[in-house]
């Protein structure tokens, strides 16, 4: 074993180049809880320590509730004569790991090294794992030197911790290389836990097929995959929308006599709901019940969420009634999802009835519930009802969030209630709510939408002078608003200002400018912006081409249309419905245009 370990140390990857032992020892020995060195060179006793005082008499460390307790216990242990067993030290360090005091575990181990307290494989594995949990797998590898110095064989637990640490640090290749080396050189026999770490790490990094291949390899070896291993791969397949493969793998488990559990079905039902495969969902539910695996609240919530997103809020409510009958109590998430489902369908009366039924339950509505309803009312332009809900929030002892204020502000601007919106914004400031980026976007858009150009520009310049994060999006709103209010010269000035403030126009910004000039009939200016866009290395997209094409079509400029269509040859462009309708009208006047459209040209027909 020692020879294998030394060969591993010499032949490992660059990142596994271990530190010299003196450096390693100094690194690990560093402690923030330094105590005076004492000579503990004699062999430790196997007698368990009795932790006295307020910790009580125990060797399980159940009374260690915080870091101070752990350090106090350690200091008392090292004063004991004879020393407590190494099992007691390992129990204390394990307790600290469970409390997530990883760096302190390393520090106390350093104290043990200074004091000459012997160590064992359990303690060294705990220290290795602590380094890895600190995202310092490099220092975890340095502990292997201490294994060797003390003649202690590192095992599957050691390398499982190191592999998991490498995955946690996004060192995928290093993790896989280490696993392969362990297997190839027979350093230790991988167990199901190590396989699970590798497969989970691969799946989380998007390498589902590699994990699947490892599963197949594992099936041929002596360590057979269990339910947990299969569940990892099934979950990854569902996440990648490879649902047929996931179902086939579940069926394989049943054929091989491997137990399926609630986790297996959770992943599959989640994936099927997201894909709208409701018949398969029903089949799996029936299968679960037959296997005495009853759906959990999680599965019910997944189904309810999927149905609501498809506009089937009434079906989602039926599912909720069924789960209540079966003794599964809905959560607030369940209620909020169904309320949101009705709002998305525009069924505000049904949403309100359902909301009222929630208030009779032990689960009380929260600010998210109110935000959902307020948003639904605003979308239906029922601002009076939205304001009533807003006033009810404080009566229920809740605090409106910035989302609440933003939603109502947006709704008020949409229906043109400018004075109310401005007063509401003033109330928001008085209530101590700080406007965010979304608030500023709503205010600017609302002012421009209602023709209040001066108010919009005043706000915009105020944001600039205050050093607020205006960003490319707000500049886009301002430019679009100026165009829509006929202020295209001002829009051009703002656009040209972008380079001064260190911003670079994106495809959306360029398209906004092109759209503005096209709406004004300024096609030469629109074409100039298109050329500038291309010169700046910003590729026009489908929306850009459709907008400028519509500009030419509405102006009935046949020669420009032909030139533009010729320019578009070889580009993957699809016309939207509005552009296609205008094209049909023009083609009726000049059929020769038909041959210039790539999808209709005889050479492209099969």
C-alpha cells in the first residue's frame, strides 16, 4: 500500500504536486486557538474523556452547541491524564464538521500535531474532508503526506472527500482523472458512495451521458448500482428533457428488482409536468399508488404548478382538493400557485374567491399572495380593486414590498391615471421604500407613454446627475420614448451620448433607433444606423430586418425593397406576420419580387 501511495504522489497531476512535509505540517498546524505546547509523547489511553462543568459528563459531545463549547472541550481533553482515546478526539472533530466549523477543525488538528498527540485514519479523513469543504482540495491532498509519515493507509473515504472537493471547485477534469487513477492503480476499491459522488458531479456539470456510461460500467462490475445511483442519473436525464430515457431507466430498475422510491418518481413527474405529458403523469401516479409510494407535497405542487402554467387552474384546484382528501396539507406555495394560475387566465373573480378561502385556513396569505392578486387586477386594468388589496396589506399586519409598489405604479400608468401614479410614488418615498431600477424603468416608460416628455427627461437627467445605474436599458427606454413622441432629434442626441458615458449599443438599442426612424419615414437615417450597427460588429437580428423591411414596404419603394432583398440573400431571415402581409400587397403590384424571396425562388424548391 505504501509503495502504491508513493507512486501516486510522484505520478499525480500538477495540481496534486504535494507540499514538502515541513510546509504541510506548518500549514496545518496554524491555529487561532493556540495553547502552550506540552509533551504528550506517551501512548494515549483508551479511556474516554469525561467532559465536566457545564458540558456535563459525556463522550458523545451532545452538549457542544457552539464553537466555544467545542474549543473548551478540546482544551479540557488535552489536559486529561491519561489522554482520552483518539475516538473521543475524532468524535469532537466530527461534531465540529457537522456544525460547519471546518477551518477550526483544521486549527485544532494543528494543535494536536504541536502537542505530539497521535492521530489515526478517522481524524485524518476528517481533516481532509474539512479542507475540501473549505474549497481547498489542494490542502486536502497535503494531508496524504501525514498519512504516509504515520504509516496510515488512506482509504475510499479519503479519496471520496478529495473527489467531491474537486467537483465543488469546478475542477471536473481533475476529479475524473483522480477517480480513474484510483480505479486503474487499485489504490482503493470504489464503493457506492464514491460512484455516487462522481456521477452527481458529472450530472451537475452537464455531463449526463458520461454519468450514464459510468452507470453501465458499474452494472458490469462487482459494486452494483443501487436506488440512489439510479436516481442521480434519472434526475439528470429529466433535467435534460431526455424523458424517454429516464422512463426506460426506471423500468430497468423494476425489472432488475431494484427498489424505486419517492425520489425516482419526483424527478420523472417534475420533468413530465414541465413537458405537459399529463397522460404519462397519470400513469406514474397510478404506478406509485400500486407500489404504496404515495405522492408527497412536492409532487402535488409540481403538478399544480405545471397545470397552472398551461392555463388549467381549475384542474390544479381539483388536484389540491384531492391531496387534502388524502391527508396531505397544502402549503402556502400551493395556494399562491393556484391564485396565480387564475390570474394568468384573467379569471380574477375565481382568484378572489380562492383567495378568500385561503384566509379561512391555518396557512395565512403573505405579501407574495397579495402581490399576485394585485398584479392580476392591474393586468385586467382593475386598478380600484388593486388599490383595495394594497390597503388591506397593512390591515393584515404585512409590509408592502418594492414589487407591490412597482406593480401598482405600472398599472396606474397603463390606464393613464398619471396624477394618482405620481401621488402613489410620493407615498412610496414617504413610507421609506427606496426606488429600484424597475421603479425608474416604470416611471420613464409611463411618462413617455402618456406624453409627459419633460417629466421623463427631468427624471432621466436627475438619475444621471445622482450617479444612479441608468444602464443601456434605461437609455433604450428614453430613445424609444422620444421617437414615439416625435422627438427624433433628441433621440439621436441621446444615442450619440452613449459612447460618452462608456456604454455600447446592443442589438436592441440599434433596432430601437432603426424602428424610430422607420416610423418617421426617415429610411436613409434608418439605413445609416444599420450600417453603423454592422460596422460596430453588432449583427442585426430577425427583428431588425423585419422592422427595416416594413419601413421600405410602407413607403412603397420598390427599388429599395429589391436592393434590400438582394442584400438579405444568404442570411437566415424569416418574415413575421405583419411583414408578410405587407409583402403580399406589394407582390400583387410587382410579381417579380416573388423570385427575390429565398424561400420562394425556384432554385430553392425541391
